[in-house]
């Protein structure tokens, strides 16, 4: 059993406010950089591959370490790890803000991922400590989920405001005052909790999980960008897959595993994790692209581009807060499936945008996607946390966060690579263009805009027209593919939750043996 903490209602809800601050910080940081990509391209001159790594290094490392850090929080204390991670997050933010080269920025983003991995699982597992009552906990998770999805949607807006007045590094310096508030109020308001009999923290399992996640994701990313014939793609794929297989086998043998992989026998748990993973693959890739579309295709300044994405922020808040009520009315199975369907439709709308499309089409897509993601993310977190034993709350919540961050990383890598390949294939460079400028333009749309600055108007105009047309073509194809992926996820979630009870999604899966205390705990339906 996890340690029990008895707090007054005011203490519980003020503690939740601190956790909301923490999760908002981490999720804002995942997307705040999207509007800074054009400015970074101009200042640091990254290659197309470096640009993708700047975007997804944070999520790659975060995804690779979340399970390990969630398990560590169960052992050394969730509050302690949260505060230590917040301190490290501040140091990495300073390094990112003043990174002199693209390589340094990628390193700083990776270090931010390490620090972020200590924060995210602690926030969700502490909610279980603060709110032992099912109904209160469901409301708290709804607020937490709204903050997480709204933070991701708010990132471009915050970035736009800062970039309107400061250089791109300011999007990282914003973290510092927020972290100071988090450290001060967190030390004061949050209770400590941990597993009183945690067992040892298996370092080999940590290394296997990190190697497996990063190896497989790297292979997928490079295969999408350059094909499967490069030697490093099959090598990293095999190494990553082998590490994951060894990780799972080791967890089954350990008395106190880093991750209890038997949780995946529960179809609620599996459905929630897969829904979060697939939803974020589609969502993050399109967020990464639409920020570039608004600035480099439509010509919006950063602030206007950020404000254009506000419907996604508003929808995320509404979706997260209304999830508990929606589940009580329709059941978790219907709510999760509907959320994935609506998100697929919203992302699919981006398959129809053109350079001069009316903003109403974009606003509708942003609103649908934001609202649906608020529901999917919040409900997924609730299903995962309810399915797990209380003394494994940190590790279980880390699985939910891993799906979120792994989906973010895969989305940027896969969708970004597909668009990059389509862009390079359709780009037409005017005859007479300097070879160096032509190569720069072929890397990315940002590279084409930068290359055009050094060309005469007779060459710059046609080059920009071709680059923007090629990029929009890539966005259209990616929107259609991502929308189809979400529709497939909806079908998968509906099938996995079949027979579990539409209004009692937290009942145990049919045929799954449950210890008596777990049967009692799992009778509670998602509120």
C-alpha cells in the first residue's frame, strides 16, 4: 500500500494548484518552440534533420525516461523527485536559452527531457495521494488534464507573445519565474508520499527502457526521412526492439519491477495507453507543421500566429473539464471513442487547407482537435491511474505520460519526415539559383525563406512560391494520413473496451483474475 495522507479540503485543492502549475510548465515547453522554428532557422542555420531533432529531442528523452522516473518517485518520494526535477529543469532552460549552435540546442532540449521526466509522473501520482475519494479524484484529474492539454495548446500563444518582442531564447527563460513559484509553493503545500516497501531501483531496466524507446523511435524517424536502406536504420531498429524485449522479460522476473507489464492484461489500461499514443502522433505532428504554415506560408507574425491557434487552447480547457460529466452520461467507452473520432475529423480538415484558405476552416479544425484531445488525454489518464494498484501509482502514471511524450516525438518525427520528403520532391528551384542556396531551400520551408533573402527578386519570388506550394501539399497529405490514423485508433479503442461495461469502464476485463482488494477498488466507475 502507498502511504496515506489525510489533508483538509483546502490543502488538497491548493496542492492540486501546484501540480497544475508543474504539468502546465512541462507541456507548454513541449510546444512553445514551434513558433520559434523560423527564428531559430535564421539564427542557428540548422539542417533539416537538426531542425527535426530540435523539435523532438525533448520528447524522445522524456518518453525514454518517464517509466524509470515514475518508478523512482515511488521509491524515493514523489514530492522530492518533483522538486529536484524542477530545479534541473531551470538549469537546462538557461542552457537552451543561450545555446550558441543547433547542436547545443539539441543537447539542451534533451536535458530538459531528462528533467521533465522527473516532473510529469510525480504530478499525476500525487493526485492519487491528495484525493483518495473517487469522485474528487476524477474532478482533480479533469482539472489536471485540462491544464496539460491547454498547456500544449497555449505554448504557441506564449511563444508568439515573447517572439514579438524578444529573441527565440526567451521562450526558455519564461520557465525560470514559473519554476521559482513551483519550488516555493511545492515545498510548502505538497505532501510527501512513496511506496513504503519499494524494493530496489533496477538500473539495468532503466538502461534497457531508454535504449529501446530511443532506438526504435530513431529507426522509425530515419526510415521515414531517408528510407530503410541506410545502415543505421535496421541496426538501431534491431537494437531498440531487442532492448524492449529484454526489458519486458526482465520485468516479468523481478520481484519489484520498474514497470508491471502485467497491467497491459487489463484492456482498459491498454486502450487508454494506445489511445493517448496514437492521438498524440497525429496531433503533435500537425501542431509542428501548422505553426510553420501560419508564419511561413500565410505570413503571420509570431504573435498573430499564436493567437490564431487559441481555439485549440479554449477547446482543450473545455474538453478536460467536461470529461467527468461526459463519462457519467455516456460511459468511458463512448467518450473515448468519440474523442478520437472528433480529433480525426479535426486533423483531417487540415488536409483541405490552401495558402489562401479562410481562417474559419483553420479555427474549426483547431477547436475540434483541442476539445477532443482534452477528453482523450484526461480520460486516458484516469483509466490508467484507476487500473493500477495505489503503491504503483507513479510507475503507472508514467506509462500514460510515456504514451503522451512518445506520441509527441513520433508525431514530429513521422509527420515532419513525410512532409519533408513530399516537400523536397515537389520543390522546383528556378534555373540560375546558386547551388548552395538551392541546397538550403531543399532542406525545409524555413531554409527556402532564408535562401530567398540572398537572391535577386526574379529568383526569390518563384522559389518562395514553389516552396510554399510544396509545403502545403505535404501538410495536406499529412493531415489526411493523421486523420485516418485517429479514426483507426477510435475503432481500436471501441473494440478493446467492448464488454467491459460502457458506464463502468473501470470494471476488470472479462476473464482477468483480480485479487480481492483490487476487485473492490476497481468496482468504482470513472466519474
